[in-house]
C-alpha cells in the first residue's frame, strides 16, 4: 500500500517527530487560511469585536458585560499590531490555533500521535472554531482558557501534585474572568473529578481545596471591582438568563443550532465511513484507539457534559442563547475518533487530513466569497460587508468641516459609534448609548473641553435619556448616506449626526 500523503508527502504513523510537524503545519495552515480570507473579504467585524475595540480604551478588572480576560487579550494584540478591524480576525484565530494546540497536547496523554493529529483535524471543523473563529467575543475567547483548564485538571488528577492543583485553580479563574458561563464547565468537570476513583483519598481532596483557594485568590481583584462598580457583569448575566420564554421550544432551537455548528464534523465522519473500509485484519494495534475507562469518562464528560447540563437548565430555568455553547465542542474531535474505522493508521491519517483540509478550504472560501462578493451582488446587508472605512472617513469629514481640532469622543449606538471610532484617523474614545458607565476612559470634563460627535442610525427614532441629554447640548446637526455595497448605489445606510462644540476653541490639544 502506498504511503503517499496529500501534497506528495509520506506519513509514518510511528514517526513521532514527523507527526508533530504535520500537526503544527495543519494548525498553522488553518490559522492562515481563515485569517487571511477574512482580512481580504470582510470589511467589518462582528459586533462583539467592536465592543472589545472600544472597551480597551481603559484597563480594568472588569467591563460592562464580562470579566477582563477577553478585553485584555484584544488589548494585547492592538498594542502589538495597532487598533484596526483586521486585528480582531488575528486575535480570534490565534485563540483557536492555541486551543487546537492544547487539545493536541491533551490527546498525546491518552493516545498515539497519529490519533492525536486526527482529533485536531476533526476539532478544527466545528463552525465555532472556523466561521465564528474570527470573532473576538467573550464566547470565542473561552476556547483557550477552557482547554487549558481541562489539560491542567487531567494532569492534576493523574499526578496529584499540589502545584498542579494551583494551576487548575488559576486556569479556572481565567475561565471565569473570561465569561461567567464557565460555571457550566466547573459543574461538569467537578462531577467527573468526584466520580474518579483516583480522587477518593485525602491527598486528592486536599488538592481540590488548594485549587479552590488558588482560584479565589486570583479572583480577588475582580471581586473588588464588582463591589466598587455595583456588579454590572452580574446584572448583565441576570438579564441574559431571565425572561418569560417557552423553554421547550427554545431548547429545541438551541439544540438544532448546535447540530448546525457541528455539521461539518458529521459530514467528515460520513465521508470517512464510506471511503475507509473497515478491515479487522488490517487493524493497527498501535493506533492508540483503546483508552482506559477513566480516559473514556474524561472524554465523554468533556464532550457531552456541558451540552447536557445546559439543556437541562434550559428546560425550565434559564433563557438559552446559541452562542453560549461556543466552548462546548473543543473535545468533539477526540470523541469522534470512536467512529473512525480501525484500519491501517497511516491510511486513516492521510484520509482524515484530506477530508479535513478539503472541508476547511471549501467552508473558508465559501464564506469569503459570500461576504466578499455574493452579498453585495445580491444587495444583502450583513455586518461583514458594512462600509466601515467609508463611515470613518465621513466622521472625519463632518468633524473637520465644522470643528478645528482633534475629535476625541464619539457618542452613539455600539455598532455605528464603535466602527466609526476604529476607522477614523482620530481614533476617538466611545461613549456607547451615551452612558458614561460604559466608558471608563471618558469624563464629562473631556467632553466639555474637546466636544463630541454624536451619531445615530437614522432608523432609530426613540433615544434613551442619556442620548437625549447629549443631543440637547448639540449646536450643529446634519445627516449623510453611505452605499452599503461595493458595486451598487443601493441599499444605503443613513446616519444622523450632531456635534457638541468644545467650550473653548483650541482648548483640546492635538
């Protein structure tokens, strides 16, 4: 049988060094594929990404909706590469790549390098890790911290060293500081820990206490911030999970949505089933497919537990949102290995690579083609083809025409104010919805001294009290239109604007 692999290479299932190189090359290729195509095809990012780009205007231990980790992550990339839209695609896909790297390291603790490579390829096909992977929402940025938590927890239970439990506690704190929904993971993996026979002794229980203490210590600055700021993140979480809904109908929509997100993995398994013929005599004893009961329980808990627990809670207790499940499938590729026919491992690796590369390329190119061409030709208006650069130019033109001096502050709805802020040459600070509580870096004194540009979607006819108060101070008003299309003059996007003039001309230094 030929060992010819894709690209004319040969793969030796017993060559650990070669399999390591192939795995790293696959992760690197996947990162470049999704990042570069997004940069080329999409003119504006996800709304959550825009929020992160103006939350970074201040450094704190919490932000209006979530803990600080996701904003700190974006801030680090902005400091490295500059504050622009394309940086969000890089930040999102680096997070996915590092998550795949950690999943691979976990797999190496339980199986052969060949099987670990196949698990990584299958995991990359989850839509949350591909199409959604160019976002920098707190949901997506849970991927890496959650993978690190699982890695630290598995090693701690295996070895029971006290310092490993410290790492578990720190990893858990990072997960929680990314988004409070990490509590789902704590509950699921807590059950796994308690049922594992290796934890049924005092030394192991002491390690669990050490992990909890380490997590609480790491959370002290955030807890202090919560008390000082009147817990905005807790109030936002309560708002998200509350509401009178038809729980069973919503649960059905939630599960159906998740099936769509894992559909590429299901398609890959079906292709593999029909292209890999099971041959008991050709089964490779070195395939690493036989796990211990403890390892299988770990894989099952990590793969199925979060979805099952969330679904149970959704039946009667909480309102469900599809994107909450973003981090739930980081182990799906590992779990899916049970359906890879037990044949010659070299042949299986080659076929999994072929299918994984093919599906990733098709999905990435299809996504780029839709947002880069088809959406415009069909006069569709998704956020991804929004005329972001043109909006920033309009902001600058309006300001420069009316005011002599730098634009320091823009006030308005999250999307329009945020996008304009990022693409304006002035890079102004943002007061979303006119709420100073969501703009820690902006003071009333700054608005008095430097003035502000107020922007609103023309379709918004009802303003909140904060926006009304700012509008009452504006002395100059107008509107403009943008073509929401790269090839046609229609449809258009209309923006109403107003300017609060500086109290003293020239008081705001450049």
